[in-house]
């Protein structure tokens, strides 16, 4: 999925993306490092709540 998203990005000014919910595939697109860091934190919180993915 990550490779497909990199090859076919959504239209926009984004430089980064994080699929933060592995159950639904919800993805956060970011244009700054600060936004990306917040998205990664959201993904890490989600991972803590879903140990079956670790």
C-alpha cells in the first residue's frame, strides 16, 4: 500500500504521509515536518492501542 501511495499520490502539496489506522487505511498527508511528526504520534498512539499489529 505504501509503495502504491508513493507512486500514485493524492493531488496536493504534501511531502509526507502516514497511514495511521491500519484497520481502515486512513492516511494523513502533511506538507511540513511538524505536521508529519504529529501524524506519526497519532499512528504510534494507535499502535499502542492495537498490539496485535506489533
